[in-house]
C-alpha cells in the first residue's frame, strides 16, 4: 500500500518537513489547528520566513502531494510536530502533543507508525504509548512508536532537514527499525538508533550543552568587565589552546529552543541539574546586566555633559542576521531600558524588519551617527560595517567591534 504521512502541526518544523516528504513523492496530509495557516498553505503559500521553503511548498501543493487541513485523515505514518510550551513556573506543557495524539487515536490501525518530533520531557513517548493503548487496547503491541527530535537551525532548515544526522529511539527495537526506514526515505545524514527515553534526553542535552557553554562565555564577560580585560581578545587567545573552544558572550540567550529546553530537564530533575539550572540563571542575568549598563551609562553621560543622552539600541532579533524577535534578549533589554526613560532621545534599530508594532525603527547608520551612547544588542552584519567612533560611549555587548564594554 502507498505510504501516506499525516503531519500534525505545520509550523517552523512541521511545514518544511511535510513539504520535503511530499517533494520526495510521498503523499502528506498536513494538519494545523489554525484555519488561516491551512488556507495559506492550500493556496501554495507559506506563513513563516524560511529560505527555499516557499518554492517547495508551492510545488508540493500544485502536485497535490501536500494537502493542509484542520483535521487528520487516516494514513500509515503519523508525525507529531507541535509546540511544547511552558506552564506555571518553567514546567513543560505537553498538552499539544496529547491533543494531537488524541486526534489521531481513532484513525490508527495495525502496523501504523507514530513518531513524536516535538521537544518533550523524558518519558513522553512512553506516556503517549500508554494513552494510545488504553483507548485502543485491541492495537496493543501492533503499532510502531518512536521519538526522533528535530535539530535544524532556523534559516538553514531545508538543508539541515536532509543532511543532519538523526537520533531515532523507538519504544521497542521493531519501532526503532521501522522509524529508521521512514527517515531513510528523505534524510541523507546518518540515522542513529537508540531507545525513546535516550532520544528525548538527547534533544534536551544538545540545547542544554550549548546553553551551558554560552553561560560560561557570559560569565567570563562579567568577570572581565570588572577586571578591565577585553573578553573578546581573552577568548580568542584562550581558544588558541588545542582543546579549548569557548563560545561568544552576548546580550543573553534567546530563541525558542536553547533558552527553553534546559528547563525541561531542570523541572524534572531539580536536585541533580545544578549546572544546567545555573546556566539558565547566568544567561538570563546577562540580559538584565546589559540593561543596567545602559542605565548607568545614561546617568553618567548626563552628569558629565549636563544634558540628556541620545541613545541607540542596535538590534532586536534573538540572534544575528534573522528577523525573528521571539524570546529575544535584545527585545527584553530594549523594553527594560525604555521603561526608565526620562526624556532622553532613543533610536531603536532592527535592519531585518520593516516595521514594529510598538517601536518606531531607525536606520542603523543614522542612529549610529546621531547617538551619544550606542548599545550593540545583536551583532548583525550591517553593524559590522560601521566604523568605531571613539567620541561615543559604545556598549559592545554583542562583539560588533570586539571592544571592551564601557
Ligand atoms: N548565542 C550566544 N553565543 C554564542 C552562540 C549563540 O550568545 O556563541 C546566542 C544567540 O545569540 C541566541 C541563542 O544563543 O540568542 C541561540 O542561538 P543559536 O544559534 O545557538 O541556536 P538556535 O536557538 O537558533 O537553534 C538551536 C540549535 N541547537 C544547537 O545548536 C545545539 C539547533 O540545532 C536546534 O535545532 C534548535 O536550537 C532547536 O530547534 O532546538
């Protein structure tokens, strides 16, 4: 029988994956709770920003290989690619995974393959297996179930979906093997077999590892600020050691993955995850510290010059050269600084977006030329074309000039 994939969730990962599978010749029925998203995709258009995605979706929809809908239909392979947000104080909320699973439970039949890709707390796949078999006891041990985390970097999704290695963990060996066969149809990276719990943990650990490493760099930046050492130079020199590879400090850690996933471990294993929890605190504190630095610079300027400073806040995105402002430390810093305005003049800059619903955006060159205090919150490429101007107070949090912060 021809394989048919039911993709539950058509967001940043679900839609590119659905389009890619459809492009490779498998029929995909994509499901999203948002009717607007469904309409957009069925017109052959996309609702997210991702290079190369638009053409692939258009082609897949025109060929009838990809159909979007608000409801699932019967298929052979079910992929759960929905968000796992927080509830309460940093506790993962798997209700979307549960809802998507509940929606397909009536459709399941013998030999179907069920895969979760959503970032999930450890034990989620087993929990969903138990839920499915409680409601469909006649299918017990007749389904294949696995967890396979996505690992793609926004902005490079279409390449990484195909080329990255994947970690695939079934609830039993037969499930792992069946899931490996499925991914082999469109992934050219190596497919690594494990069990479901290890695969779930692997995703959380990858992002936690990066968060811990960035926290180390951010902690160094705080120490160096007090010790009057240029942290950028220090890290470059330390990295000349063959076994040292320190990441870059910044204005904090943002995005919906690295700043989020470590909490999935910390909330379930609070006593054990000391470094992982501390890294989250350090990275969050770094953003607070940057906002305080701007405040201090502003007051100092006023005392020294007897007038209000003009201040440029350079960048709002969560990392360089993207237009994504969600969970952005730069946005947090801007909000915090602007809460304490006292008739100073501000220039808010984000060259990757046209307009913002709250802030009036300024051109980056104009803002830089006009400001007395310039705080680099993100190291966008445009900013690196500016020339270091000694007459200004430059708070180089993002390493644009790799200069000492104040
Ligand atoms: N950052 C630093 N210093 C650095 C590197 C990054 O401060 O040296 C900051 C960035 O500015 C940003 C944050 O960290 O605020 C995260 O950016 P990122 O580029 O490191 O990662 P994301 O969130 O875009 O994507 C990550 C990736 N995970 C890893 O690299 C381990 C990606 O492969 C995952 O698929 C993605 O999370 C996800 O979906 O989980």
